[in-house]
């Protein structure tokens, strides 16, 4: 069993959502054994931005879904998409 890197896109419900604060909070939200290696605020259109989060973890079943559930539990995040998953 190796390690995987996963990239998730988190979309807020409005332009007023504080993605910077969420970016700082994400490392304390992820399960033990998951390392947040990057979080970047990406502008989309008309003032709306999304947060792209890259994590590294052991390749164990159900971890990607668990991360999605954690991200979806954040009030103000309306959509979570797993953009990429790959062995490293």
C-alpha cells in the first residue's frame, strides 16, 4: 500500500465566504494521517473564488469519501469535487 495525493475543489455559496480562514482551518479538520500540502484560493468569475486543497495520505479505502464529507460539513461550502487522485 502506497501513498496517494488527492486534489479537492471546495465551492462556497457566496462571494462573501472567507476562504482564507477556511484554508487556515483545513489542516486541523482532516483525519490523522492526512497531510495538507497545499491550499490555494482560485478566482473563478464575478468575484467568486474556490479553494483547491491538495492532501497526501496512505492508500486506504474510504479516505477520499471521508475527506469529501468533512469538507461538505463546513457551513457555506455548497459543492465539493474530487478533482484528482493519484499514487505517488
